[in-house]
């Protein structure tokens, strides 16, 4: 049986340096006749020729999942080895190519977050475990992450507001790629060349950097850092010279809102938009519009901001009730 690592070594060398000097000859074969190994190697070659761009990796990942349906166990192991190691130069070189983390989210993370590549089990009907991880047509990174965090990644990131999901899910994707790279190289009997250890070390370096920052992202992106939106909250208006966005945590004192009103008034603004969030996932942003002409708050300065928003909600409820009276 042909070792998957020998073929993968050549592919990895395209992005990470030379492997051993063993020559790899791929005999021509009809599609699927060799477990789609020839097509797999061709996909890696195409990825390398494209310069390891995010778009090229997205095409590569889609091709791997397409080929998986006719892979045998050996080719699937090779595909897993290549999928995780070939992702490293894509991620590492993204900034130099001008690619954003949002671009990487739609190209590398789907294959990273999904299950390891595995061959179909003959005679056993299986649903496609990878489909849910692939972005839907027209789905941007926000919609993609919002969907994942509301379903298959609920335990990992449903407690994070949408703006913070890119950081939390990114750290998770890097950690999963690191774990999978370790496992793929460790179980490869012929991956003794230092290049493979270098690939694993590369992912471990990225994982350490991600781990160092993800806790801060989680804290900053907790829904509890915003007041809970109620009846008086409206859609967030654009920030302009006339409307200032103001974010004050719900447990802070109301006097901070009063100071924000004074600053906005001095700058010529007519109102502030005190940002709040809906209670249910995905915690949509809402705003309490407070005119800068307001000189007296409905609650005392020492009360928490959430008490202010509740007082504003009560005013709206009272007005609505009065409007319904005959």
C-alpha cells in the first residue's frame, strides 16, 4: 500500500520547505480508480500554483470534500494530512497578501472546524458531516459565524456577541488545526522528516498566540457588557455629528450617561444613542435615543444604567397604554 506521507511530503514542500529526497511518481489513473489520490495531488498542486491564497484554499477544500466520497482509508488519511498542513501557509501569509481574518473565516475555517477527513464506510448510509460547516451561497462571514454559533458551535460561542465571534471562532479553528496536525503527523509512519515537525510547530505557535488573546475577546464580547434592550429601544441610527453612539455597561452609574450627554451637547450633537442589546441570541444591537437637551434623568446618578433603560421602557409602556384608552 502506498504511504500517504510520501505523497504528502512533496505537497507540503511547496509551502513549507523541502522534505526528503524520495521521488513520488503518480501513475495516471481514471478518476476514482485510485481512491481519488491522483486528483488529490492535483488539487494540492493547484493550491501551490495559486500562491496559497485564501480563495485557492477554499477551492481546494471544496475539492477535497468532493473527492472524499470515493476515497479509501489510505487516501483519506493522506487528504487529512495535506488539508491541515497546507492550511498553514495560507493562514501565515494572509496579512502579507492583504487578506483579512474575515476572508480566512470563509476559506480555511470550514475545513478546520469540521470533522477530520475520513473515507466513507462501505454499506453504511451516512449523512454528510461536513455540509453544515461550509458557508452557504451568498453567506458572508457574519451570517456564517452567527449560524455556527447558534447551532453546532453553541457551546463554544453562543455566549459571544456577533462582533466578537470572529476572534473566538478563529482561536477555536487554529486550535483544532493544531490538534489535527499533531495527530496526522504522529500517526504517519513515514513522516520522520523535520519538515513535518516544523509544520506542527507552526500551528502550535499560532495556537499559543490565539490562546493568549481569546479570553480578553470573550470578556469584551459578553452580552452582559451592554444594557438589555426593552420597549423604548429602537434600531441603531448611524453615528453622525448629530447622533453620538455611547456604550456604557449596565452596572455602571447613570452619571456616566449624563457626562456623555454633556460632552455630546458641547460638540453640537442633538442626541446620544445609548447602545443596548436584545436579550436573545444573536443579541442584536439596539439604542435608546436620549436628547442632549435633557437636563434631568428619570433616575438618580448613583443608580445603574440598566435602571435608566428600564425607566425609559416604562415611559414608553405608559404612553402606549394611554394611547389605547378610549
